[in-house]
C-alpha cells in the first residue's frame, strides 16, 4: 500500500499512456472533437463574462479618470485588454487552422464581424 501511495502519479500516468496507445484512432478522434467543442464553448462563455465585468469596469474607470481619482493609462489599458480578448479567438483560430482564417466563426468574435453562434 505504501508503494501505491508513493507512486500514484506514475501509475496513473502509465495507465493513461497505455490507454492512449491502445485506443483506436476513430475513438480518439471523437474524444478530441468533443474536447475541442467543449473548449470553444468554454472560451465563448468566459469571454462573455469578461466583457460584462470589463464593461462595468470600463465605465467605472472612465468616471474615476474624469474626476482625477485614477490615471488615464489604466482606463486605456483596460480598453486595450478588452480589445485583445475580443480578437483572441480569431488569432488563435488563424494560427491553429489548416485552411487559413476561413473558420474563425467558431469563436463568434466581436472584431471579425461574425456575431452568430456557429460553434460545432
């Protein structure tokens, strides 16, 4: 029992590696397709939460910057950060896609003009 407690991570890694080697390619494709679609959904949902919280933060920083409580570069940094988050999906999809930038509609990015929900 002491051996298992000391080497649980190694045993788990070996079992996972053995499972991956023995898995048929068709089942591996469905697993990775499912993981890909779940990660796209997670990214879209996280981006929505970031935009809502960031929008309220942008308004709050604007008022505070107008009245001199906060520096203007903080306001600009939040605005730039929200723009980067808006373009992140298109950038990642362009870098990872084999057919160029034609499939960036999966992330429904704000800066690309594809606001529809067309995820797999």
